[in-house]
C-alpha cells in the first residue's frame, strides 16, 4: 500500500455494516470521549467519526420510518375497506 492510499484509507473510515454496528461503534466513541483520556486531536477525530455515524443512523431510521408509514397506510386502507364491506 502506498503512502497516499494509506492516507486515503485513514481519512475515509469504512461505512458501517449495519445500523447495529454503527450504534455499537458510536457507543464506544462516546464512552471513550467521556473517559476524558483522549488527546485533543483524538477527540476531534472521534467527534468527526461520531457525527458520521450519527448521520448514518439517522438516515437508516428515516428509511425505516418511511417503510413503516407505507406499511401502515396499506394496512389502514385494507382495514377501512373491510370495515366498509361489513356495513
């Protein structure tokens, strides 16, 4: 691996595998920062990574909420239709 490809790999952390993995990593970052044993540079890097993970998690939650709304809307339509048929 060349020096420039090493720097590129370090500057862009891998995308989390899942919401759960991102959540676990975010919890570890918060715990490490709360311990107060990190240097300023490490704290800034951890904060940046935490912000990225938070954005990832929020995006996943928004997608899940939209899917629930769609499912609920479909079920409500079906429920209303069966309710009308019974009258």
